[in-house]
C-alpha cells in the first residue's frame, strides 16, 4: 500500500521535531490528557496527533501535510511501515511533545518535576522563577 505521505517525508518531519528545528504547539495541553489523542500544530504547517495511553507515548495517531495529505495509524500498519512503532526517546517525548502528561507537571524551562504544582500555574519551578520549590 502506498501512503498519501511518503515515509521519507514523515521521517523528515519527525527528525526535525526531535532536533528542535520545528516546534510543536499542542491544540490542548498534554498535561490535561491522561489517555487519548494529543493533537499538535507544527510551525511549518504540518499537523500530527499522538495517542497518549495512560501518560505514555503510544503511537502516532495521524499525520497531515500542509497540502492536506493525511496518513493515519491504520494506514501505517497496513503499509508494513516501521513508523507504526515509532516512539521518541523519553527526553524528546517530554521536551518536544510534553508527554507524559496528566498531572505530571514539569517546569517548561528546565524540565524539573514540580512537586507541589498548582494546576492553575504549572509552567516553571521555583528555581527558574528565583525561589525554592518546597
């Protein structure tokens, strides 16, 4: 089966995400999704979604090119693509995709786990704002 988006194009995008040469903006904060689809808009016009299964990256749900071509997980599986099992490293999953989510609050500046995070303000640890995280 030929995919609407070539595997090379998909790999190129995923590599750019991993390297930080493109940036993702989640449609909904991944911290609020315990299990389900986390959708992202990429600053180069692409869109993609990840299935977050109980706070863990599970698989690419779908990916969409700026021109509207789209590939979903089932198509990746039918094409016998190894992309169906793509999982970024733990650090990339956090730094780029902000997964794990759901109440695992981390500082968006340094990545430290926030021990006493206020769900209304869970963006930076006390060290990054100049205090102590007690």
